[in-house]
């Protein structure tokens, strides 16, 4: 299963998934499998985002400041593993 997009006002998240906000300026809410958090390539993306932007997230979720297409490419790669 790939990333799931949901509106920021939608309800809860399925067990085994987590919310990630992605984007450079306007954030998009996506739901990804928790298993992605253990993948070195995903951890690398998180480390880059932390180094550049820190982890002060006023919108209440994990925020990854990156281009949406970069995030989609990564999650497509992880889905094939």
C-alpha cells in the first residue's frame, strides 16, 4: 500500500500507520505505514529535515520539509521492498 492522503480534518488513523506532513511551503497531510520509520532511506530524509528545520511542529505531527515528489518517490521505493 502506498501513501494515503486525507484531509487535515479527517478522523483517526488506522493502526500501524502514522501521519506525516510534507511539503515546502503548504503542508500536505499523508498517512504512511509505521514500518517506513525503520527504513534507512526514510530515516535519512527525516535527519535532513531535522538538520535544516528542526522538530518544532506547530501543526501537531511529524513534518518533513521536502518536495512532495521526492517524498512520493521514496514511499514508492519503500513499498516495493
